[in-house]
C-alpha cells in the first residue's frame, strides 16, 4: 500500500511516496509556478504509483473549514495563479482518492509529533522562520484547526527598546513576521541572515521577538514542546539567546519543562512537513 504526500511551498513542491511504515520510496522537488504547470509535474510523479490516499500540507492562507464551500482552496495568497485555487478539488478530480488537507506547518507539527522530537509528548507547536513565519499545533493528538487555521506569524509583539525598524508586513507592518522573518532581516541589514555574523548584535533583537512569541503561545496553548524550524533557525546560536529571553519574559509565572528540551530544533530536520503529509494521508485512507 502506497501513500502520497505533498509539501506545497510558495517556492517549491516536495512530493513523496511512502510505504505503510512511512519509509519514503521516492521523492522529488518541483518549482512552484502556476497551478497547471506545477500540477502537471505532480501528476507525472504520482501516476507511477497506485496510491491509497494523498496528504497535502500547503502554503496559505487556505480554507480548512470542512463546512465551507471553498474547503480545499488556497485563498488570499499573492502567489500568482493560486489565489482562490481549488487545490484539493484538482487532486481529487485526477485520482478519486481521499485527500488530507492542512497547512504546511500543521503537517510539520504532526510529523514531529508522530515521528520526530515530540513523540513522547501529548502536544507540540511547530514554527517556521523563513520567508514568512508560520505555526502549527498538535493538541491531544489532533492537528489544531477550527473556523480556519492558526496564523501564528501575524501576532503583535512589543518593540525592542533599541529597535526603530517599521516592519515589512503589508497588512500589519511590525507584527512578528513583519520584523523577524527572513526578508525583514535582509531589509534591516542589507544582507541575508546566513551572511550575518554570529556575534552581530542584531541577533539579540531577533531572539527577543521570537521569545515573546513563544511566551504568548505558551500562555495560550501550554504545549509540551516547541519546535523551531526554517531558514532563520539554521543559525543555531539563536536557540540559547531565545531560551534566555524566554526565561526572563516568563519570569517564573508558569511551570514548564527544562528549556533545553522545551525549545528545540526539528528532529526530522527538513523532512517534518513531508513526513507529516504522508502520515495524514494514511489516516485519511482508514
């Protein structure tokens, strides 16, 4: 029995096929262009296999409300051609099999929960810091969704006392994504985060903003593990800075696990999203 998974990002689609043990048999990466062109390559890949179900973790915003007439759509994205696109409908029309549908970060959270760094926990949050900032959560074994999906990158945070940056979010200016995502770092410093020295004083501001967000998520959701992924978090020295700011900001208000095991990198590294999509496909097939 084979399962298909799609980690649909704004830059690339990762597609994979696994067996029942979630061992990946084959995977490919496809540039994200317009829907017809992108899905042509997706179909060419999956046509080689007889699939039981497909799981999709998609860039967003997307409609995850099963009672909505636009369930399965990518909604208000600026990505050319994908605005109000019936993604799930296109996959079902082609294959006529069950399709699991959620955000890319929810899929990553579920991958880490089942197969990665949160296997011993009942709940976790997965956050990605890259071109944008997004977050997904698993609570008591279920991916968190409601009327819509979480938008954890667009929360308000207090400005650092020494920060005058106005932010780049076209909707909210200096929300978390507007001041701490990869493009915001590049706009501030005129270089990509990977080019910024580890001892640059900017990283203390970045850690301050991320720590604020983690305190907010901790207060609201009380997860057992918080997993931080994405390109910005390839700067491994950030973890200790974040934990330090988190400790000061929380100020012993709540009891939480040891910080070294509470705020962690993804155990599945860059495979969390695709593994989560495959897991969700298998559950949809039952």
